[in-house]
């Protein structure tokens, strides 16, 4: 099976899953693949990305609502950013709920912080859906335009399409794996804590 066939067969699933984990490169990949005719930008690339982003943000919000403090205790390096997001939430409110997913490294943390606030679930759900749709649309179109730009700069892409797709897939997969590992990695224990425990 060629790389083009793989993208055509599994592209939407890749976008759906990848958009759950800091999915900016995944959406750019989807837009580029749509430009090359392997996927359909409207509605499927955008819809797959929006659904994945919505589900991820919603799950982290509900986790923050139910298990906020234990989550922060397991990830103490999130504490400063959670305080930062809650400060922004008090100032920017709905705009932040929509825009937080555009800030690299703040999507999951931001959702947990909002879950720990007094923000109501129905209101977050509505604005989360709107934000996910805007996020997926903007990044998918950016990926599509990137394909157009590359074609204008390099000419017809037929000859280099396969290595380009392979490179984009590899970079996208590496990005997703990196953020998954980063999300679940615990920071090293404080030396002072270790010495006091000993």
C-alpha cells in the first residue's frame, strides 16, 4: 500500500486522534493532504479535527471539575500555568475559552484550569464547540494554503509528493508522540524532598 493510499484510507482517523493531542501539525497535514486531493477539506478534514479537539478539551475540563487538585498534584509543573489561565479567564472569559486551544502547550492545562473554576458545564461546552470548529477550520485552511504555496515555489508537486507526504506524516507522528510523552512524564523529584525523605 502506497503512502497516498494510506492517507486516503486512514487520514481522517489520524486527524481525529491526532487533534486530541496538541494537534496543530495534524491539522496542517490534513489541509495539505486535501490540497493534494487525498482528503476532502470540507467537511471531513475540518469535522474530524473539530470533533477530536472538542472531545479532548471537554474531557480535560470534566477531569478538572472532578479531579482538579489530584491532577495538579501529579503534575506540579502545571501549577503556574493553571494559575495563569484562571487569571486570564477572569479577564477575558468567553474569548479565552474559544482561543485557549490556539496557544501551544495550554490546551489541556487550560481545560483543567477552567474545570477547576466556577465556569458552568453547559457554557463551556457551547464555547468549546465553537472554539474547536474555528481552530480546525483555521489550521486546515492554513495547511491547504501551505500546499498551494509549496506548489507555487517548487512547481508541480507530483515528483516530490511522496517524500513530502512521508516527511509530513513522520513530523506529525513525532509531534504527537512527543506531546503524549511530555503530558505523562513526571518531573524529577526535588533533591531537598529526596534528602528529607531519606
